[in-house]
C-alpha cells in the first residue's frame, strides 16, 4: 500500500486541485504536508489513516499555509509568463507536458537561447541509478556506488548533490547503519 506526502511549499502556490485526477486514477492517498517534524508526523498519520480506512483523498495537513485553490495571483503570473512544454529529467529522461518554458513575449529572457545552451543537458554517470531512486524503485543504499564512489563531496548523480536529494539525505543520516537490510527483510 502506498501513499504520498505532497510538498507544502509547492501547494502554497499551486493549490491541491492538480492532485485530484491522480488520486482518482491511481487510488492513492495524498496528504499536503509542511516541513516541521510535527508536520511530517501528522502527515504520515493522516496518510496511514486513509490507508487503514480504505480511502484515497487529497488532504491538507499544512492548513496554515495551503489553500485548496493555492495563490491565485501567483498562478496567474506564472500562466502569463510560462507555458507547459516537454522536459528531460535527469535520471529519468523526457516526459511530455512536464516542464515550464518562457512564452514567446519573454523569449529574450530565456537563458537557453540567450547563451545558446539549448543542447546542454544534465547527464548522470553510467553507473548512477538516480532515476530508479527518484521513482521510488530503489533505496539509495542499494545503489552499489552509494557511500563508496558516490558521496556529497564527490557526487555521481543529482540525488547526491542537493541536500534535499534522497541519496544525500540517506548518506547524511543513515550511512552508519550498515549492513543495510535486504529488500526481502524490509
Ligand atoms: S548513490 Fe550516487 S550513484 Fe547511486 S543513485 Fe544515488 S546519486 Fe546515483
């Protein structure tokens, strides 16, 4: 059984409506959650409660910041400046309708065109499995390079670069817990 905690800062702008079709299609709970430890605990509790009760809904734990409709003014500004375009995601590849690009009236502000770097893209090391990590199909310690050839000081992939990346977070908080449980013993 799966459920998702949705990022509260994104939903503060975008609201919660875009999760509704996903929840209905895949029948998974989504709880919009804040970032303090108690927010996370409450978000997990709400998510588990939905799973136990067989519900799949979009719920809002982060009520002090998020409204269902989001920030209408900010959304209007985003719509005026950006349009939905296909994007290539590091470790995953191209996904249609997954990114934002500047609309034609703002093209002269587009760094890709201005500095002629349209063809420059992020490329992971061949042994990096961050695409699987990002999709929740592999835990970072199960990557053979984790903590050995790949560390925050010498990252092989995007998920080890940012402090918010799953590999970097595992490295920071759980790297001393080896040996890691095998997938079957979890
Ligand atoms: S540990 Fe490093 S090499 Fe392995 S998936 Fe994460 S970023 Fe990629």
